[in-house]
């Protein structure tokens, strides 16, 4: 009888421990939004170097772009103020995991590698890798094979998926790393580099803004993907909120409105840019 009572006591203690662990884990998952609302500010990490998605104007010190407006909408939906926190492509994941901000909205492509390290929302904007080059060379760089030559200088910013793509797919091209992403299109136009591998959103924007540039494969990118919102593990309640918010933005037509303003408006005729 004594053994049975002891066994029952052990089982009860084990059940209590499991329930306590589940409760603690649940509280951990649900802590993000209460923290944000108690603070009264949503902290959003962004690189500010990726037009027309996120750009920090050095003259006005104001952020501009598709993702910037999306972040403003998200803060409003949460009922809090918005504060941008600068980050960089090489440190984006590290800063996210260190919780230097609540989430990152910065033209971030959804990948399995990123999902393995952090949380990513559902996609909200289609994207893909393509080529940006001088308009005079538009007929020359129409495939990876045409670019993957020792005499072709490819310039990329460090630490992002563009650099990774070039290293994996263009091993024979001359890769030059330039730290300031927004300067690279101008350097290609001036002849300091031949090609920039970037996303269709950025390539289309710069080709439309600068007649010296072209994006010959704008309609036929090398890859296909989507942009998502990045946040640290343990932010499940925030992830659920963000996914619901994005669904509402899509259903209301707000995502289309932002695309018209920042993508198709900035490059009023993408076919002309190609």
C-alpha cells in the first residue's frame, strides 16, 4: 500500500512538472505582444539600403519604401508607435536572434536556412534574382553562362543572399564586394563593375530610374521567392498576429496599393526597363 501511495505521489509530481513546463513555454510564446504594447513602441529592424523596399535618405534621415509603409501599418494595427532600428545584411540574423528589435522588415527573402534559425511570416511580395547591367550590354548578359566568365566583374554587398547566389552560381566571374548596396547600381552604370545580381524589385527600380542601366531578364528571373517578416524564435504570438495582419493587408488591397506606389509607380513600365 505504501509503495502504491509513493508511486501515485511520484506520478502526480511528474504531471505537475509537465504542466508547469507547458505553462512556462506558453507564457514564453505569448510574451512578445504584451511587451510591445507595454513599451508602446514597435522596434523594427531594417537595412535602409534596398530601394524601393527600404531606404534611409541621408538628407532627411527619413526611411522610405514599400516595407517602411508596411511597418507603419503594422505598428498602427498593434496600437503602438514605430521606431526603426538600423541593421545590416551581414548582421541581420544575429541582430534578430539577439532581439535588438521585435521583428525585421527589410526585403527579406524567405528561405529554409532562415526558417531554421528564426521565425518567418507568410510571404507578402513575390521576388527573384536577376541581373542589372549597363543598357549597352543588355544583349550580352542574358544567362548565367554569359556572366560566369573571368572577365565579367560582378559587384555585390556583403553577407546577403545575392553574394551567396554569386558564389554558388558564378564561380568563374570576378566577384567584388562593395559594402554600400545602394551605390552598386551607379558603379555598374559608370563601368566600375559589369553586373549586379539582385532582386527583380531592385533591378526594375534602378533600370527605370537610370537610362544607363537595364534589367534584361526582369521577366525571367533566375529564382522565384517571396519576402517575409523575420523575428526571433519564441515570438509565436507575434508571428500569428503578423500573418493575420498580412492577410488583412492583402484582402483590403493595401499590398497592391503599396506595390503600385513603390514598385510599378517607381518603375512605371517594367517592360521598358527590361
